[in-house]
C-alpha cells in the first residue's frame, strides 16, 4: 500500500522553501501559493509547492515586489 504524502504546516513549508513565515503569509494573502485551510491552520502538500515553484509561481511574486 502506498503511503500518503504528509501535510506541512506553515512553519514547515517556510523551512522547506528557505523563506520566512511572513513571505508565506504574503503569498497566502495574494492567493497565489497552493494551500488548504484546516480550521484556523494552513496546510500545504510539498509536491504542490515544489510544482508551483518549478512553474515560476514564487518568481512572479519576487518580480512584482521589485516593480513597487
């Protein structure tokens, strides 16, 4: 039987990406990072986040920040 992929907390996904929690919150506010709300908590699938990064999701936000 295949083991299910674990869900990461906001702190774990920030560490996974090497960014601050504030950066993750900014992405959540903009609705760009793939995430799921479980009660009051945000949860992330590492494979979804890795794909988002590989598709340039994080890069687009970094370039927008430079325009301001």
